[in-house]
C-alpha cells in the first residue's frame, strides 16, 4: 500500500494534488495503478502541472522501471501534440489545393521551413499556424490557386 509522508495529499486523491513529492513517492514505491493514474494525467495535459512536476520528480528519483515508463509516457504525450499540429497543417495544405511551395510563399516563409512544420520537426508559432490556416481556408473557399500564389490576385 502506497503512503505519502509530509504532504497534504493521499494516494487516493487526484494526481494533480500530489505535487513533486507525491509523484516521487509513487515512482519509488508505487504500483501499476498509481503509474497508470500519473500516465493518464500526463496524456490529458502533456504540458500541464502534473507533467511539469513529473519532470522534476524524474530528476530526483533513482532510475527504475517506473521512471523509464513514465519518462516515455511524457515524451510520447508531447510528441503526439507535435504530431497533431503537423497533421492539422498538412490537412490545411491538402484542402487549400496549393503546393507546399505556393503555401510557403503565401504565408511568408520558406518552403524548407514549411516542410519542418508539416513533418512536425518544428512547431510553428501561433501566428504562423494561424496564417497558414487563414491562407489555406481562403484558397479552399475560392477553389483555385491565384497566379503567383498571392491572396487577392485576380483570377486568370
């Protein structure tokens, strides 16, 4: 049975109340049900408070199977956010009917930089992501590519 010491939470409380100390205790002396609860909290919010506290707990606990497992969960949860952004951008590109090069020009970036966004190697700023979305929506609405890839260009 897992017990917390010197903190105002118990293992039955929500994981969000455990703090770094509770997470470290669960990593050291917990069991699969505790680790599963931590994993669910991290997957739900990969950059949330529990995930950040887990990062800290992982640095203070001796490596073991649970630390390896939850470290992987943290990485995978964050990668899936990155992958979801890339999927969304690829979908905008597809719906726009533009080539990647034309979309890059229209949003004011280079084709190589746009490629890093589309593959998920780099996550664009919110401003760039919004610009990609806006340009793609405009071209999808019009149903055609304007000469030179510029918005508002007269149709040929």
